[in-house]
């Protein structure tokens, strides 16, 4: 596998994550999986607003207030018409990035909205970003049958997994819902996660119920030059074997400078 930079031989290296994922105006992008969804949403939101566009982040699951505060002002309402009006007012009031939720469930979290609410809010911003499931900060997860919670307006679903999960045991410490992960991948509890199992968890877990008309991509996080890059390259090959062609590697969720590679 060759990781490329520049534009030699018709290949291109994107310095921006949204460019590597092919996100543009009009997209409703849902992030599912584990190991860096929120960091990816924050990075894409910063890039999109830096390009002069507006961004609306709307979780369909619970989301940390700490993450929300980094994205922009929060508006909440259990009434969808009121929520839409508040989002429109916030965006037209000079805020290029806004977060919308149903309500604050505690001092640290907000409750996400129903998928059809995302559909109704989508026309209000240039790009909509959706955090579509949870992972309790584990690097990889077993996806339950009710996950991810996707709006019908989604144009792209990004399956996320952190390369640090490779080689770790299937247990509560390293995997969100390890029992489901084992059932899906065939890797028994306590056994090491293989590249094949990692890829299967993304393609047949996070992306299993995505409509055929919706674009899909995988985002492998936690990548650095050296062993993590080599591990990510092996995982990318497995993703390709499952038929997923669009794979992006990134140093997220580590802080800047954020690096992005396309294998």
C-alpha cells in the first residue's frame, strides 16, 4: 500500500479531513462507530466554517456538553418547530456553527433528536453533521441492531474506528458491547482483535443498515507514522476486501496538527 501526497500520477493528498471524505455543501453526514467520532465532527465543522459555510451539528444520540461547547452555541427544544426557529435564528445571527438537541439531560450531556427532526433541520445549514451512536470512549464497538440512528436525509455515513484497538483483547475495557462484537466478528471474548475483525465491525456493523443510495466511508483514527500507520494499512486492505473503497486515515483524536492520509 502506498500513502500518497501531492498530485503525482493523478493521485491527490488532502490536507483537510472534509476534503478527504468528500464532504461538500448540501451533505448530511452521519458519523458512527467508535474511537474519534466527536473529534472528527469538530474538525470537519472547523474546516467547513473556515471555508465560509454554515454547519449544524445534530446528534441522534446523547452528546457531551464539553464537545458541544467546542462546536458552537447550543439550542434545545422538544418542539421541532421551535427548535427549527431557534436554529435558524442562531445561524442568521452570525454563528456559522450551531448545535441542536432535544434537551439537556444533565450538567454534562444533551439528548439527541429523532432522525426525522434532522431531516427537517437539514435545509437550514450548508452542511449537517450527525453523531449517530455512542461508544463510551472505547476505540471500537459492537453495533447493536438499533444502531446507528440515521436520518433518511443522510448523504454520507462515516464508520469510525481507532487503530489502537488492533491486537487488543475483546473485553469491556477495549470494546463497547464486546458480546455483540464477538457475535459479529467471530473473535471470542478475550481473544485479540484482528484486522479482519476490525474491518468487519465497521462494514457489517456501523454500515450494515445504510441505504445503497447513501455514500459510505471508513475513517481510521489514531494513526501516526510508524507502527500505527502499518496497522492502519492492513486494516484498509481488509476494508477494501469487504468492498468499501473510500478509506481515510487521520491522527485524530490527537490535537493539532491534524494529519490526514488517503491510502
